[in-house]
C-alpha cells in the first residue's frame, strides 16, 4: 500500500477529528480511510489514534508523528509544485528590493542577463538600504545582506559577504599599520551610518564601536562608496564589504589591515514570503541568481 496515501489519510483524520470528515475531504470511502490509518500505524508499529464511537484523539505518539507527516507531505507538495511550474512560462512583473551600493555595483549585469533569458518577465527594481516589509509592500523578493534572524520569511543564501577593515597605502605610511585594534585612531574611523553599534564579542567590532563613541570629528555616511573614496584619499580607515572595496584592493588603492581580527562572514540572501507555490517568474529569478556570482563570488578575487 502506498505509504504516502496512508500518511495523507492519517493527517486528514487528525486535522478533521473524524474518519467521516476525512473521507469527505479525501473523496474516498470511510472504510478506506480506516484501512489506510490502520496500515500506517502498522508500518510505524505504534498506535497513533484513540478511537471511540463518537470521537478520535491523537495519542502522544500520534502528536509527534503528525508534525513529521505534515512536514513530509509539504516537502512532497513543494517538489511537485517546483517541477510542475517549470512547465509554465515565466512572465509578468517581478518586484525586487535591493541594497543601493550592491545593486549599482553588481546587480545591473545580472538584471540584464536575466532579462535576456526571460524576456517575458518585467522587473521593477527598488533600491533602498532600509529593511523593507516584503509582505506589506508587495515585494516579490528582497536581497538582504547580513546575519539574518529567524522569521516567517524564506531566506536563500546566495553568496558569502566578507567585511574587511582597510586603508590607503598613503594613510598607513603616514600613521603606521596597526597590528592590534587598540592601535586604531578613533577620529580616523570613517563609519557607515547603518553599522550596528550594539556591544559585540568580536574585538575589532567592539573597538570600532567604542572608538566611534569617543571621537569628536570624522565622517559618517549612509553610502559605502562615499566612505571608500574618502579612505582612498587617505582620510582614514573603513570597514566595508569586499563587494564595494574589492576593485580598490586589487588595484592597490586600499590595503586590508588587522586581517587576524576579521569579522564573521555574512551573507547575501534572497528573501521571499513563501516556499510553496512560487510564481514561475520568482522561481526563475531565484534559480538564476543562485549561481550567478560564483562560490566564492568574483568580487573576492583580489
């Protein structure tokens, strides 16, 4: 007997609280539902339901089994949805939210190549460094960078993101190359305004946080490219992702400092509302971006 069918019968009885209602839901006979559930219990070797003439209740084992069974059936449905949707044409307008600097530096070629492969998909791209509400604002997918906290949204990791502390050769020649975070000059820190200033277990991050609180002058900006230009000009040091400073590092305009204290690698994520029943246009975009930047990404080639 098909184990998936027996599992479906058990879940239907558990959800409906009745063999008769489960039979109506599955559009099969009451007797067949009972046979399926008994068979499923036999396969597992445990009693899942306590039956009386008036009611049906889950046993402790049944409660545990229900969660596993629902997860398995959801995964199977998701697989069916995925391969079924591959037969559909990706079309319609795709709403994407993405960070400003990453998009201006690395997203334009991807969008161009994606459009070549899926010409029937229109793209509405909104650039913003704020955390948009994907559901409330009607966004199909948001690209986010960081260490994502758990939520009801689905997050697919696209690429690793390194944060490096760097300065120009001229700055280091004039002020010396630090070998420890304590040697950093507080007023020379060129800070990204969205930097998390919460206490950190990382020595470098904590030093930068304390240094920023100490300094009376300097530059704060909400754009990493502005800060990079200031660092290249010798105005101080910056903590920026390699997707921004990678070319400057490759050209020798900046040098990584305090490499032994590098922060934990973050990630570029595609965040979207649901795992099930993805529209073909969204499925096409997720699949396309997942392999586009490489592992490691090309911006780390310096």
